[in-house]
């Protein structure tokens, strides 16, 4: 028998969304899953409708985690319906959705997501914070109760904080990734990808801290990246579409922007393992979002 009898493992790559009501541990889980790997990716020439949160490559499998901003909505009524549409669109073409819940807890916020889980994606229920469970036997009736509400493809109890069962979760996610070449290439640690990720980290803070108030038409540009011996000096610019968006970003007395910058600075410093000095400016460029979305519709980013 020749060794060619074993065909090479085919590669898989796909989009994964992590969803769940606030505070269930989505960010912690994402960080635990991708860890520092987020620092060493660069975008291959390709287009995507998604905002990428992080990319994790494991052997021949590439997991592209995407952002689903609509889940941050805390509004009711018409706003809620609008946000549901945003969520539905964001989830329309992901391959895997991981619905995170907190072990032993189930509330309206959890239930509200069920109708939004797309049936064509692989749907995984991740029962997080299992480390807090006093009675592990209680997990079975809990899972059975939720599984009766929605036809999940898999259920995985995890602890994001203690990194428990994460490989098992990745195995279950991988089953839903379509066969295909990786969209991102693993790269050495050069400026470009790190800058790109730094921009994404700032963007993520904006989404977390400004939430639904800021319409989609904002982007982050890294304007300066200066490496000193023990410090990296970064100047970033947030481009918004309207004058009225600037005070939303800044917050009262500039507090909100201070928090965005402070949280982003900490994440970037962790990413590059060097202290960071970060300044963020806000620039208004009228009509920018429209041009941007027109470009995006044409397949450009
Ligand atoms: N004990 C324990 N705590 C956890 C676990 N995962 C997350 N947490 C904690 O739960 C809290 C919320 O975690 P986040 O990751 O911010 O939750 P989130 O779902 O991203 O929250 P939002 O951004 O509000 O939607 C934090 O205090 C975490 O430290 C876990 O597995 N075990």
C-alpha cells in the first residue's frame, strides 16, 4: 500500500457567530477560543459582508468569528423589530451560530433569540459558566428543557473563564464549517495585520460602549503607528457620517471616548505585548457612509 492511499484532509472555513443575551459570557468565550491567535491574521484579497471579530486556524480548519451588533439592543417596540432585522441579516449567511446561555439560567432575553437562529446554519447551544454550578446533575434537566424549545444540532457545556470543554466546542463548530480554502492567511507578526486588528479592537469597543445609538456608518482608520523602544504610539481616527454622531461618540465631557480609548489601549497592549499610547480622534465626513455602503454593495470594503 502506498502512502497516497490517505487523501489529504480537506480544508474547511466558515463564518461563526456567537450570540446570547448580555452578560452570558460571549466575549470571554470568544477570547478563550481564539486567544492571541487574533494577532496573527491578515486579510487575503477577498470581500466579506461581516465585521470580523477574530480568526482562529486549527490545522485545516479556519473559524472566522463575526460580529452581530443587533444583539446589544436594549430597546423595545419598533427599535426592537428593527434590531431583529439587523440580527437576522447578520446571521443570514453564517455557517454556525453558537447560542450562549448561562448554566441553570433561562430568561426572556435568552428566549427572544430563539426565533432569530437561522435554520440553515448549524446551531449549537453552549451552556457557559458550568464552573459556577453547585449541582452538576442539575445540568441535564436544564439542557433537556432548553433543547425542547429549539432543535439545536449540538449542546456543549463549557466554562469560558476556566477554558473547559473548549476543544469539544470547536469540534462541534468545525462540523458546520463548509469545505473550502482558508479566507485568511496566518502571517508573521508584522505591522499591517496588527494595525488591522488594532482598528478592529477600537471598532469593537465603539460597538460595545455606544451600541445601537451609533448608526453603521462609522469606521476606524489607524493614522499613526510609531514604535518606540518600550512604547507604541498610535493615533486612530473614527470617521462618522454626521455632525450629530460626534457627541454620541464622545459622551458627556468626553467620558465615553475616554473609556473606548482606555479599553482599546489595554487590549492592543496585550495583543502586541508592549505598552501603548493611544489617541482617538473623531472626524466627520458627510455622505461617507452612503458612499461606503455603495462600495460595499459592489463588493469592495
Ligand atoms: N464564573 C464564570 N464567569 C464567567 C464565565 N464566562 C464569563 N464569565 C463572567 O461573566 C461576565 C460577563 O462576561 P462577558 O464575556 O462580558 O459577557 P458578554 O456576554 O460578552 O456580555 P455583553 O457584552 O454584555 O453582551 C464577566 O464578569 C465574566 O468574567 C465562566 O465561564 N465562568
